[in-house]
C-alpha cells in the first residue's frame, strides 16, 4: 500500500524547518476567541488556511507548538504582537503602486469628480504605512487641489498608523516615487526621508477596523487596495456593501490590481475601467 505523505513533514519541508506539531482546528477556534478578547480583532473574517499557515510559521520561528503558549507571548511582548498584526495584514505597500492606475486616477477620475463637486472627500481604507494616501496627496498638490480635498487614512494597526502619521521612510521605501514628485520628500539622514510637512498636515490618520467600525459617509473617492484579498468571501461582501453606502452617488471605489468585485452590479456598482467602480 502506498503511504500518504505526512502533512506535518510536508509543511515543514515548505518552511525549510524541522517538523513540528500543527495545532488542531479546536485549538485555532479557541485562539481566535482569545485574540478577539485581547485586541478586539475578529480572526474569523480572515481566510482560514492562509491565516493559520502564517500563524504556524511565526510559532515555528519561536520554537512554539502550543497556541496557548504563543498567546502568552503575544500578551507580554509588544514586539511579537506587532509582528503578529503585520503578518495578518501583510503591511507591504509602496508609493504609486501600479503607477499607470494612479495616472488614470489623476487624468480621468479626479477631474470628473471635481466637475461634480467643488470639494472632494477621500478615504484611503487600510492605508498601511501611508504610501498610498501620500501618493495621492502629491498628485493633488501638483495640481493645486490639496485645499479642495478632505483626506482620511485609516488602519487597524496603531504602530503602522504611527509610521504613516510621521511620514518617515527608508531609502528602499521611497524608491518608487517618480522624479517629478521627489520634491515632496526631505532627506533627514543617510537612510531616512520624510514626507513634506504640508502633505502630512492635510491628512487625518485614524484607527479603524474595517469590518466592525462605523464608516463615515459622503465620500467621493475610496481607495482600498490589496486589503480584501486576506478576507473571507462573506467579509468581502460586507466590506463592498459598506463602501457603497459610504460613497456619494457617482463616487468611485478604487481597488487593487490583484482584486475583482464579483457580481459588482449586485452591489450597485458600475465598472468604469479596470479596478475603478462607480456608485
């Protein structure tokens, strides 16, 4: 009889580590409840297999096999809790990500929205380190439109929000800023650059849980890019409905290049061009 591959060994091979005990489904259910009590974050909204693989990977690095032991560390060590949150949301962002789409936003959708309204209300949802909202702020200032816009950026992770609010980045992080916009960053040390204080002062940074917090209303433009890919289909549905309700009629939802809104018409959206949806 052919022997079936051992999951534990196979998983360890993928990680490049020695085999370790994989927590049971019941263990993960309890862990999710404990995390919800600890930081008020509902892990049931995240894709199960993807999330659990990442948690096991973090535990494996620490040589931990029991979720309760890992929870104790998260309660006591703030750096490990920050690492855990970063793992969930994969706080990887870059300035002008998919630059051709930012050009489309600049040349088509911002002018269209300003033809309808004299002032725009814009929200970067799940803003991560702030690269996205600062990219947009640079575009707006380039056209002397910054004073005509109310800019909000939100994220669940307070540490990430702090970085975004400070606007300080390393050489690698600012590497994708086009030359035309380099005037908006100031070198403060050999490997540290800061966003122009004018742009920083124009943005409200707020903590928000996209799946549980109350949304503001009357947005002309919402950017939520490369965020929902980590959520279950049920959570995505809730998110898209909430975004729809927060947009003005004719408002635009701008999503990531790896994302699609299946059955977008059922939510009330019209697909304008790829990744741009209109209420």
